C-alpha cells in the first residue's frame, strides 16, 4: 500500500479562490465594480444560474471574467450516478494558465477542487458528487489575471453529497484508507499521470458522519520541485481519482497527499513507457 504529504492548502486555497464553467456563448467582459455597495458588476450568466452572482462575487473578486469556448468542459448531459460524475477540463487552447477551479453552482459544497499546473498542461480529469440539477463549471485563471469560464447545466437525481459513501455502508473503509494506485504514460512531449486513492470523502452532510476528505495533492519531480498541486474538497467523489498531463518527464514522480485528519499518503511512480 502506497502512503501519500503537504501542509493543507485549504486556508491559502480559500484566500486564493476569493480571487478565482463551460463556454457556449461569445465572450462577456466584466464591468467595473459598484463603489457604493462594494460589489463588482458581473457579466450576464449564459446559463442563467440563480447562484451565479453569489459565487462569482466570492470566487472572482478581481480580474476580468469571460465566458470562453476555448475552455473545454467534457461532461455527460445526464448524471447516471450522482455519487461519481466525470468531469474533464481541457484549457490547453489558452496560454499562461495558473489555476483551474471546478465547481457546481447548486451543490452544498460548490467548489470541488483547485488545480495549479506548475509544470503541467492545463488539463484535469476527475469525478465529483452532484446533489441536484446544477450548472457544472470550470474557471481558468491566466497569468494576466483573466478568468475564463465554461460550463453547462447537468440533470441529476440528487443526493450525491448527502448520501453515505459506499465504503461506509460496507464497513471496510478503514481497512483500505490511503491505498493508492498510480501509473504514467509518456508521449513525445508529455507524460499522462493517473492517480487514485481509497478514501471515503465524507461531506459532513450525513448524520453522525463528520466531514473527512482528502484535502491536498502534490506531484514532484525527482529533484523535489513541484510539478502540480491541488486543493481538494469533499464534493470530489469517494475514492478520488485524477488524471493530469505533465510536461515531458522521464523521471520518477513523487506523489504526496494529505487528508483532513493529517494523515499523509505518499508513493513513487516510475517513468512510464513511451
């Protein structure tokens, strides 16, 4: 069993998120803020979400906001399983990407993750929980301070965040806690990495089960430099799995994660085949 270590990013993550879709319509530019109320003016939401203004004021307090079809959010139109809904975000059409935020407007825990591709492509694939019909979005921050958003409405039966994890029902979650599986595949210019953990990812919304989730993930090169890092919330699916695309590397990758109880899980992934 591989054991995944990083000081939780939650405090810094929340602060940075207060500076943080799926594009279908032409670009909208954010107007100047309202000096009297202290709230900034926002572009109209092409999805018409009732929670758009609430989330945007908190996630994007500064910087231009555009709804940009260059951000590709690949998701099913219907959530067949609201406990694990697949989401892939591909922002490789943009340059200078420094952060990707995945969130669902109407989830009780809206933000699922914040990803920083330090020496990686702006690409992330994972699975999240959905508690009801909601817009699912990606927000991509570029170096000049612009937020590029994309997303769409998803039909979901609900209960993904408020139902107990399967491993809790089976009663075997503690036996496998922290087990990690990972593999990498090299191409001419990049390395695709997939890593998965056994973890209940409790949301705290089930009676008598407190919140308990994997909170951070870091991928490092052989010399210790960070290649990618992620802050994770409990709205990511049970037994979380992530697919990343790292810049070309033929070295062993060190994977480090930490959960809300302070447990660290670490593992090493040898170079993948070309």
